[in-house]
C-alpha cells in the first residue's frame, strides 16, 4: 500500500516518530486485467504493416494472443522449443523467463503460420545455412529495444483502429480469456501459461463470469423490450377491433 510506504519513509527520515498505521489492514484492490475482444484480434490479424519492425511487433502480439507467451519468452523462443507429439500435434515446451516454470502450449494454426513466416523470412537472409538446421536460432529477431517495440505496437493499434493501448501483457490476458471462453479447463490454461498456482489463472474466470452476467443483462433487456413491443401491438389491435364494432353498431 502506498500509505504504508509513505509512513515508512517518514519514520526513516525522522519526520515522525512512529508509524501509526503499522498494524492497519487494507482491503486488497480487485485486480483488473485488460484484454481484447475477438473483433479487435481479427483486425490485427488482417492488418499488414509496411515498416519491418512494426510488422514484427504486430506478429508477436498476435502470436501471444494464440499462445499466451510473455514478451520475454517470445524474445528467447528458439526453434528447438517447438516439438511434435506422437499424434502429430505441434507444441511449444519452454521455461518461463520470469518464474522458471515449464509451460507446454499446443500450436494454434495462426501461431504455426507466424512461425513459418518467420522461418521463411530468415531463410531468405541466410543462403549458406537454412534455419531448419539451426535449432538454436531465435524465432523472433527484433533489431530494436523492447521500449521501441512497445511504441511500434502502439502504432499498429492505431492503424487497426483499436482504442485501447496495446501491450504484450494484454495479448497474454487475451489468450487466457479466449481459452476460458472456449471451455478449456482452468488447470490446462494454468499449465499452458506457466502459472505457479491456479489462483493466478482464476482471474480469467472472474472476467468471463462478469462478461456472462453483462451478456445476460443485455439479453433480458432485449427480451423485455420485445415483450413491451408485443404488448403495445396487441393493445393497438384490440383498440382497432373495438373501434370497428362501434362503427358497425352505429
């Protein structure tokens, strides 16, 4: 809590004698995550940037949306981390840079297409030795700092007409919410994202529950509007019948 830090500094600087809030308990703020809706992800997939670094920033963001990989893990992703199961399913097996926890995530066709694109681009620039022979080669090879990549990503977002400011952590959150919305068990999502505990993954369940609640509210509101329209129509029809009968009697 910022107040605790402030009081600690005040005591350390001898501005005050003691911290009156030392034993105070604070309510934990609800952690809000930022993620993209499916429509915005589709916009990013359809866009192609003319600038090489901006295009790479876009590809890495989309790749994260379909693998849940953090920027640090994408920067260190090598071709040897991409493996094939007995059933032919391709997947990524790697340790997270942040926690050193192993994660395993199956490759979505979109992610596979991005890897193939990167391999072909690198093969054009390396005539003597193909990328396939170099398992230690990096899949993504940005020639700029992470901060510049972030600026390029902002340019991509504006070009796609996305109002939210894009970040690679947002792409990771997008993967988590999309997986849960698709009905993938939370335990599997935790393994794919390399979470150390299920509690880290449960935040996506809260987001999905909130969305379901809002969608249900909209459905109820729409149903109420339809019922009101039907009731008004029936009232008008009844009124017309009464008017006709009165005219016949007259």
